[in-house]
């Protein structure tokens, strides 16, 4: 068998025209520079970080490498699981503006007293994020909640994990003595469940238990005024029979709920403003001053009136409730 004969390629004029010989230049060879070296799309980088954070969180939960205080507060779970979705609502839906952060102490205990409204207690959670995200030291707000919150199985457990505790003097005083920022909404269900026709009109502040707790521990009281929460669920009625059936303080009727079913439970995107007022000191009073009911009443009324007048001023300064 004859071997195959290799015929050299003939370089015709057409071949030379469309396949010119390489140009040889003097000097060292230069490697081509890659386009955007090491660049990663922001979406891809964010996804990678999210996956890495989720895996790290799962590993900590499996190995027990996290801490929970005596009240059940779990900072790791709060920061990784609970706050991110609330923070999205805070930033994108309610577009919360915050002022007066300089009135929050850099360290040590303080009692933040807020007005309460909105049919559902979203104002408490938004205030907690306002403190966490705007305080220079990124402090947590330990909220005092009503009994009903802790009677609901899943909700009560999550509330404990997020740092909330029962609104009672012993728990409040223990947190304040340990140097925590404590939040209280003394209007309670009277404030959060009031009809839309009474919006931004503060209800009674109870018997002043929060004032006596602050006086007993010597921490300042910081009035906090919240504008915007009244418009998220305009309450125009109350189904009292259903409320009694489920053991609720009220069962609200709004322009969209229960008419639109679950869609009616979506809060309206009002524009919020949270303002922290100047601290009211309590360490200047004499010993056992908290046992003087008249003194406690006067200080309670001072805090309430400060918040009410601040709300009026803020309302005169804002425009459309949904545009800001």
C-alpha cells in the first residue's frame, strides 16, 4: 500500500488577499488585557453573599454558636431572619424619615415613649428599625408588649426572639438597669385601635407605670412622635361580635378589609416620619419620688403633652400623607 502523499497548500492570490500573513513587529510580546478583570455582576455578588450568610446562619444554629439572654432575645436570629423583611418595608414601602437621633444616649438605659396607632402594631417594629439603623452604635430597642402578643403561640415566640418582653414594671426596670434602650407605647389598644376620625389624638396614658419605672432606675424619658402610621389601615368600623369570638380587643373594618379579603390586609404606603424628642431627666428627683402619685401623674402628662404638640407641628409641616 502506498503512503498518502501530502500536497503542499498552494497560496493563490485569493488566499493571500483574505488570509494575509501575520505582521511581525519588534519588541516584547504583550498579553491581551482581560475585559473587567475579576468583575462580578452586582446581582451575582449579592446572591453569593446571601447564600454564604444563609449557610453560616444554619451552621451557627446547628452548632449552637449563638447567644440568647434571659428574656429570650436572640440577636443572631433577629439580625439574620426577622429584620431584613421589615427593613425592606421600612425603606421601600413606608420610606421612613428619622430625626432627633442625637437625643438617644450613646450608651446606658433610656425609656423611649411613643404614640401608638395604625390598627396593627407596625409602628413599634418600624421604631425598632429606626433605632437600630440610625443610632451610631446600632443599638437595639427592647420593646414592651401587651399580654395578647405573648398569648399567640408563634407570634409570642418570635416577639421574645426579637427582644420584646411583657409590659410590666419588673421587666422594664431590669432592662433599664442593665443599660438597654426600652420602648413603650402607653396608649395600648386604645391608641392602636381608635377610629380614623380620631387620628393623631392621643389616648390616655394609663396609670403612669412607665414613668415610675424610669424614675426608679434614674434613666431619661425620650418622647417619640410617629407620623404616618395612622393612614396605613384607616379604621372606619368595628365588628365587635367577631372580636369577642376570637378574644380580640377589636376586629377592624377599613375601606379595603374585609371587603378585599387578604388583599385588604396590605397596609397603604403612607410616608412616615419618626422624631425622637429631647430627653426628660428623672435622676434629679428625690429618693422614693416614684411613690408620689401626683408627681408621677404630672410627669406622665408632661410626656404625653410633649408628644401631642410635636405631632401637631409635624402634621402642619407635611404635605400629602402618601407622597411626603
